[in-house]
C-alpha cells in the first residue's frame, strides 16, 4: 500500500493486543487535515468501556475539489455476542465523536467552508436483523424493547440455528431481514441495573476533542470520561446525530428492488447475505455507512457502484473452507464507488485481511476517481 502511494493512519488496540484498525488514503489525491483516534477503554472497572477496542478518524480534503472534505472513521467493535450493552456504548461513543468532528470543522475558521461527507466503516459485529443495526438504519431506537444480550443478533449466525431453516438461502435471508421486535425478548427479561447504568452513562457522555492553543482537532487521542454507575432510572431511547445510510443496502435496494425474482425479499435490509464466513457461522457483520449533515445534499452523495458479494451458492460451497488460497480471510472485502457532485471516489473496507494467529487488521482505504 505504501509503495502504491497510500498514506497510513493506524492505531493499535490497547494493552497487549497486537492488532488494530487503519485508514489508508491516496496522498496524491487527498490532503490530511486532521487525524484523531479513540481508545474505547477507560478503566478495568468501567461497566462498558473496559475493552481494548479502538477507532481511528481522519479528515481528508479532496485536492481536485477543495470544497469537499471527508470525515472518515474505521472501527472494530467488541465481538462478544452477549455484551450488546458494551457494543451499543462503543457505537454511540464513535457516532458522537464523528458528529463532534463535523461540528468542530464548521467552527474552525480554516475549515468551516468545507462540505463535510461522513464515511464510517468497520467490523461492527452485528447482523442486519438486530436492534443495533436498526438504530443506525432508522436513526432512532428504544432499546428497552430488546434484551441487551441479543442487541447484536450474532447468535443467529451459528450453524446450529442456520440448519433449522429449510435451506441456507432461507436462513441468510432471515439474518439479512429487517429487525422485528416481536421476536425479541424485552428488557424486563433481564435485571434493569445494566440499562440504568448504560442510560446514565450515555446521557452524561461528553467528549473532549484534542486541542492545542485553544483550537480543536489537532492530531491526538480523544479522551473519554469515567462516569460512575447510575443510582436512578434512565431511559434508553436513543437518536443518532446524523442520518446514516448503508452503502450496500442503499445501492442493492435501488438495483435489486426492481426485480421481484431476485434473492432479496421486500422485508430485506438489502445488505449482503454474508461478509463473514467462519467455521462457527455465516452472516453480515461488516458495513460501510455514509452521511452528510445537510440532508438536502444526500442525493449528491450516494453509492454509485459496489463490489458484488458472493451468491448463496458460493457461500455454501466455501462455508467450511475459508481462509484459503483464493479467499485469504474469513471476512470478505467491501468495495464501493461513491459519487459526490461532479466527482466520484472508491472506498474499500477489508476486515481481518491477514487472519493469521492473533494478528488481524480492519483496513479502510480511500482513493479518488475521475469520471
């Protein structure tokens, strides 16, 4: 990548972990204006931010269209399928960080004239038919209607559950379908303690962006506060600060929604059937989200083309044979051509491309294309 002219922004996971997340961008096409990172670890005894996950952020300016800037984020959320509360906390922290960066760009005299486009990629470790996906897709969600142990829906990827369906196609269609609270256990199935804590933490969350000489968004680590446990009831009805759209879902709905006989069904999210094919399960856990602060400009920033993910037949053929010489990872790459105004760009998200021993990387690449 470096020999091909890309610049690397990498942050390693905390403590003794050997992997991390990175953003690569073509330096001949983009100028790096800002670079921040976030360690989703506050303390060992923190109820939610006690894990070694990280996220990296960059503000990139298009050299050919200097008015256009991209707030790029790459993350790798906690895998543990039973800790949806931790995953939700991590997601909200990252989402609010993105909004804080966009706001800081507007407040800075040097950058306030830029048109900010948001690109958020990563291994989210959640499936399309989950409460967490619905939160990002619809922009608002009341998490008290779902058990936090099932927030991510990852348990639906297990082969044991998949085999209960008549075919693998039916199983994957179910995982890629829209969230339905009728099939979820509501919060009162569990102790309300965790919900009180989480609601209290998110309500009091205040991010400190890096500063120097009174100016924000200088390269550096974003600090997170330690918020003590709640002592009273706090709601868990959340709303995103920006309107996010999934690149693959928005493109495939526009393209395949016209064909009733396609593999997708009307209740589908139109996400890929699988981005992860492992020995323990199959499903989609990786995403490319995009947003603009000005909703009137949404049509000027859209997914123009995608790298088509494997069909169900291909997935079934490779389900127990990856990684291999053809597919080097159990995560599949996501590649999207975005169009904005008179220009377009390509984005590539590769999750765990190495997948050897304990070392893995979530990589996000950005390059400019002329049309």
